[in-house]
């Protein structure tokens, strides 16, 4: 009888602590004021669900009518494969003409009845049927997301007293910041980096950065809060800044881009967190292209990389000049007269016969 009463009391206590997963888009944006959505998109032909892209590597799916969050998806461009990914090893999903092939990981906040599969840029297709929301608790999410079986609590905890911990897979993936009842504060996107690799994260938002973790090693991380934080987590106790400052001798951009593109009238504008580039490009490569992409990297006056992005142009025949444009992100705000930049050729597709 005593054991029964203790069990009942524990269940009542835990049920009172569990946080429902019925979080709306407005609440999520309120909890994350620095998290500026990169884009909004529709999910499936029936448009029952929609999505927002944040940090350019995380998609957050929500019910179109209620705007309640139903699923979080992380995307990974590197070749490393992990068993908690949605695809089989070596079978990346094609996410679009610009984005290319990626692995993904989907974390459902509602029990999936059908399959939700993102097949191309800004859209998802497939039969989508989701049940009731489950409590925003790691143990509850583990019941409907089999990939979470690979997760474990990493040392040291975020809080010294163990009241806030990191539950993560041993590699790239979506991790959870949780309390000692495993109620979730935030979801953290973790991307494992190779030794010596230096990355400036895409958005320039305070939500992410390149850090060292005692168990995971060097990682790129992005944090999305699912509760209103009284204060941002102090990660200094378990994550240490790499301390790496790489400087490059960057010369003023002269307009020439190997293997034979000449850019003109390049206009660079900066704003908080990023900027925009426009201009023209002349093709003198001797080849016709249906699509060309270029990278832009932004540096400060000392040659420290601050951010970057991509530029695109369509249908660029040999000898032809077209407009080129794109955007970039910055790790912190900077004045336009304090930067230098490089533009390099990334890839091009020749016209189909």
C-alpha cells in the first residue's frame, strides 16, 4: 500500500512538471528574439502544415491553422552519416537546386501516423498525419522518435549541480537542454567539425557559435529555446571557446573570378547580422551555364573571417553578362568601411542537350 501511494504521488508530481509541446510560432519567436527566420514555406499539397527555416540548418514545422509546433528538422551537408538520421547511409535527400543533397534528422512533437519527408526546397511532400502533442519531455519524445535511443547525458552538465544537462547523440544531430526531470528547455543543433576546421556560422545570430565540448570535440551549435528563459544558458562551464583566431592576407577584390568570370558594379550592403550583394557578372570561361553559384566571404581589416554567403546567376552563356545577387551573414555587426571581401566560383551546371 505504501509503495502504491509513493508511486501515485510520484506520477502526480511528474505530470505537474511536464511541459506540453503545444508551443506556437509566436511563442517560439518570443522566446528567441535573436532567431530571425530565413524563410517561410508550405508543407504538402493540402497545406495543413507550414514551416519556418532558422539558422539555415533548422526547419520548424507547425500546424497552419493553430500555428502549433509539430516537428523540428536539422539538416547536414557533410558526408558523415549517423544512425539517427532520416536517410540510409549514402542516400542523402535532395533538398533543392540551390541547397543540394543533405542528410536530415526529424524530431516529432506529435506522434507521427504518416510520413513527413522534405523532398525539395521549401516544400515537404508525402502523407502527413500527426496525433496529439506529447509533453515536452525527453522520455516522452523518446517514445515516438526511435532515433533518440542513441542519446545519452553528456558530462559535465551545463549547471554544476546537475540541474541542467545536455542530452545528445555522439555526433552531429539535434540535442536537448533539459532539467533533471528531463523537461526540455531548448533544442540545440550540433554539427561535428573536423580537427582544425574553422566555421563562421551562417546567420551571425547569438544563437550559435563554434565551440569545444569535452566529449563531442569541436562543434558548431545553434540553440532554439522552447521555454521562456529567465536568462541565457551560461555554457562556459562545459563548452570552451576554441580561442582560434585565423587571419588571412585578403587583397581588395579586383573583380576577376576564376576560371574566367568578370564582375562589375559590385555593391555590398551590411545590416545587423548580415548583408546583401548585387552587381553584374560577365562569362568569359568559354562555357555556357544554366546555373552558376559563387561564394562570398567577409573579413575585417585584419583578415579575420566574419561571415559569408552565396551568390547566384541563371542562364549565363559564354560572352553574356547578367545580374548577380545574394546575401551573407555576419558573426557580429560591422561598418561597411571596416570590411574586405572575396568572391570565388563554387559550381556551375551546363545546359542540358
